[in-house]
């Protein structure tokens, strides 16, 4: 049986998360996360681990639980920024 991959939502990228030797989890994240400083730290860790010669999806070498925590922080910060203009309306 061949698994069908979910269609990638517009504005998202698929990455793989997991430590070396572990099965990697495929996760879809918004492209705008790539510019976030916390995500930048994860990308730096990937660069240190794999260099720039990595082929295919970006692999973030960290425990899935840690990645989900960072993802939650980024989501919360982005949600707050989107609602700030509403606070200043008269």
C-alpha cells in the first residue's frame, strides 16, 4: 500500500525533526517561521550537524518535544503580533 502525502498548505514548508539515529517526524510549518530568531537557532543546529550539503527536506536535529515547545512559542508570539493593531484602534 502506498501512502499518500498530505497536500502542503500554501505558505508552508515540510521539515523533518528528530535526533540522529531516531525516526524523523515530518512537520509542516509556516514559511514565516524561517525568519524567527528561535527557529533560526534550530536551523543553526541543523547547519552545525549536517552542514549545507544536506539533500531533501531540512532536518532539525532535536527531540520532537523540544521542537513542539519552540513551535508553540513562535506561534504564540506571532499571534500576539497579529493582534497588536487591534489594541490601538480607537
